[in-house]
């Protein structure tokens, strides 16, 4: 599903105009991005949690040359789905 399809479904289900639904999604993404940039976690009820995690530095080996390299630490965004969603997906979408 692309952004346009998502916006159309959201607008239809919420009885919003397409432009209003697009604006709502844009604001949501902006607010989430601001939270992530501050290093905050965001938990959405009945959906899951987004968390900024720090990956420690590590040594990587190039498989073709065998050369060892140091990979610096970095921040990554992780998502942990709600258990109910996780179970639904495992069962192939059945309720």
C-alpha cells in the first residue's frame, strides 16, 4: 500500500476530506520524528512501541578480504508490535 492509498482509506473511514487526512498523517509523522530526534520512545495503544536504541561499536569482518573493521556506535529506530497484533500476524491475519 502506498501513501495515496493509505490516505484514501483513512479519509473514507474517518469521514474526512482527503486533504485533511493527508494533513493529519503529515502532522503525525512530524511529531513522531521530533520525538525520535529527542531520543524519546513512543507507545501507541493497541498498536506497539517505537524506540530509539543505541547499537554499540563492534568489529566487522569483510567476508571477501578477511579485513577487520571497526563499526562505530549508532542510533537505530526499533518497533515492537503489541502482542495482540503479533499474534494476529502469526496466525495469518485471522482474528
